[in-house]
């Protein structure tokens, strides 16, 4: 068994809760790649930047699908909403797990390369190629995990609104920020 420490810690072991817990949106939010890391990785590897409005597009498409395909009420509606929501979240968590495992593999390959260099081995070309390939694959998987997490968030919003009975309207960050600040303590 490999012990995995939390980033920046020397004495805190990370328990891979995403492997033991039922897939839920809160779990996804805990294991999804940070968007700042995703943007840095995309820039560092010369990859295309993630689509900035993917979550909103998926939200709108899911809301339209719900309006056109899901019955108005009852157990059938809830079952269909679960069928929309649960597989997307489970798939996103699996994708995040795969990306995390790929980064761990890339880090192990990089450590093997460093040890070979310190030991003075001259034929390390294959180790360099392997470390580079694993790092590139980990970066690709991180981009995919980010995309799938954004899709799951979009589906979650549309399904959440459908479950609560609220009418769907496009996500407006500016309006939500204004509402938040208007009701904030000390706001005029």
C-alpha cells in the first residue's frame, strides 16, 4: 500500500474517500481539480484552455431536456431526474480519480528518474520519455476531469431547480453577486 500525504504536509495522510463513498455532488466538489491548477496546466502544456461557459451550456441543455422529456410530477419525474443526475456525477468522480492516479504515477516516474540521475546512470533516456509521457497523460486526464466536473455542476443546477419546482433561468453571476452584496451585513 502506498501512503499518500496531503500536499504541503509531512504528517497528514490523505484517505481516498472518493473510492469508498457513494458518489455525491459534495464529494465531486471535494475531489475535482481546482480551476486555477487546470488553467496553469493547460498553459504549461500548450493545451487548449477549457471552455469557460461549459457549465452554463450544460445547464441550459439539461433544463431544456427536462422541460421537453420529463413528466410534470410524481415518482416517474424523480426517477428520470435521478437517471439524469447520478450517472453524470459518478462519471465525473471516476474521471477525477483517474486524473489523480495519473498524477501519482507521473510523480513516481519523475522520482525514479531523479534517483537514476543521482546514482549516475547514463542511460536514462527511456526513463525521461516515460516520465514525460505519464505527465502529459496526467495533464490530459486533468483537463477531462475538469470538463466532466463542470458538466456535472451544470446538470446538478438544472436538476436541482426542477426538483424544487423553480422555473429555470440562465445563470447570471452578476445578478447573484448583487443580491449577495445587497443582503450582506453592513451593506447600505
